[in-house]
């Protein structure tokens, strides 16, 4: 069986606090991914503007301030979860990324897994450009 999750790891030459800000500050998030009023607060509901893919409803499920956040993505459409976990290193920060819960028994779930599997690596790479601009 194919795993119904996208798992990636990226290392950034930036401190953990900076990477956390890029993930959880609406202005920075909009620069590398999409506009959305994200906030690292459990139960916070927000909408991501995914352009041609429409407005996607999200809800923050868990937060470890400065270290990890999980949120429901595309509630009622894909019903997937996205988790970002940060690990400080001597030279920067490792981002552990997981987008999970794709329903592989549906054509939309399969297409989303494939499309986002191809899209996420490039998106995550853009975080570095945002942080270089902020630094």
C-alpha cells in the first residue's frame, strides 16, 4: 500500500525562531505558500487562499510553541493534516514536514497526494528566500 502522507525534511541556515516565524506569521506564510490568517493557537480556525484551488478551511490542532504545529488542512475537502516540527542544530534548523491523511480511495485524494507531493519540495525551498529577506 502506498503511504498516504508526504514527508520531507529541509535544513535552513537560520535560527529556529526565524523558521517558526516563517511558518506561523500570516505575512511571511503568504510570501512562500499562500495567504491565510494562521496563528499558533489550538482551536484557531483560518482560511488559506489557495488561488485556483479555492479557499481552504483550516484549524490548528496542536501547538508546541516555537517547535511544532499541526493543523487540519482543507476541512471538508481533503481533510488532511499538516505538521511542521522544528529541530535546532548547530548551523540552523531542520524542518520536519508531514502532510498526511490523503484518502487514496478517492480520485481527488490520489491527485492531491501526487500534486502536492510534487509541489511541496519547491514550496519549502522558498522559506529560505523569505528568511534571507527578513534577516
